[in-house]
C-alpha cells in the first residue's frame, strides 16, 4: 500500500514512521508512506497557506489552491484517478475498526491534514472522497488523526503483524473489548494473576477470557454490547459474570 500525506507539519510524523510496527513495515517494503508539505505547493514568496475567513470570525482558514495542486500532482505522478482522498476533520464520519478494515483494502490512500479553524469547504465538496473524524473532540490539526488512521490501517496489511492470532483476539476486532492480560511473575506485591491462566486448561482459559471480555464490554461500553452478535453461550457467560460481580 502507498499512503500520501498532505500536511503543514511533516516533521510531526518522524516518530511514527520510524518506530515499531510502521517502522518495520516500511523497512520491509509493505507500505510506502510519503509526506508532502502543503507549503511546497504555494507560488508566492511567503508560501502563504491560510487566509481570513470570508464573513469574519476568529482564526484562519486553509486556502484551497495548494491542497488541490498537491493532490493533482500526486495523482498525475501515479497516473491514477480513483484513489480515496480523505480529509481528517472533526466534521467527518467516525473512524472505527470497520473503517480501518475498509481502508486497508485499497492500494493507495491520500490523507489531508486540516489545520487552523478549518479548510476551505471547496476542498471537502470538490476534491476529497471521504471525511474522517477520530472522535468527538477537537485536536489542533489533522496530523494526530492521520497518524491514528494510518497506524490502524497499516497493522491490518498482510504480513505486517507477526502473528495473525493477535489480530483475531484484539479489542474491537470482534466487536468486544479484549480480556485482561497477565504475565510473570505469578504474584507481584501480593497481587496474584488469575489462577485459571496458569492452569494449563485451554478450554477453561478460553471460557474465562470470553467471560471477561463480555463483562468488561458490558460495563465499560454498553453501546458495543448492544450491537454485538452474541451466541447463546455468551449470554449464559454474561449472566454468570454479572452474578459473580454483583
Ligand atoms: N482535526 C481536529 N480534530 C479532529 C478529529 N477529532 N478528528 C480528525 N481530525 C481532526
């Protein structure tokens, strides 16, 4: 997959691109991530990218011209016309694991990071194919949102994660939160890891984990439990779990 990112602050991406899973995926050629400084697509001496909002009001608005030109230049370099062009904005549709799966199916993505008070609406109306928000809160720009989207998408690409099992069992993959994890030592400062996990009984361990996952999701994210497709055994586990806890 190739991901092109349009930003006013390319240096913000240094850490993410060079560490951990994304760093390794890039080294192994599984993803090609290119950063484009929006200022590089201006034509005036001072590389102005923003301007006062028409109609007045606080803050500045990102001008449309450098963003249109940057996207057109990337598209013509690749000779592609049908590529998802995504604007990161708090006005977008909410990003979920499902959105990540959908985006991971493309060969190429273009991500545009907004900044200041916003981006001239002609970009949303006539250039981009999608607008995405990573949550109902306001970041100072689209960069952190683009990093979150990219991180979720890249780890879903074939070959990126060592073990496919970790993908199957993680939070949100099956619509539930993940069960709690423990490692050595078995007792730390008097706090014991659940004995079932040390029992070697894989059937019991799987049952315990499923129950914890259901319980945790029901308590912390009732909205997810309502949407989850639960097997009859899950409903039994859930009622058992609630009896134990209360
Ligand atoms: N830019 C500012 N806040 C944002 C958010 N919550 N999601 C995506 N882009 C943003």
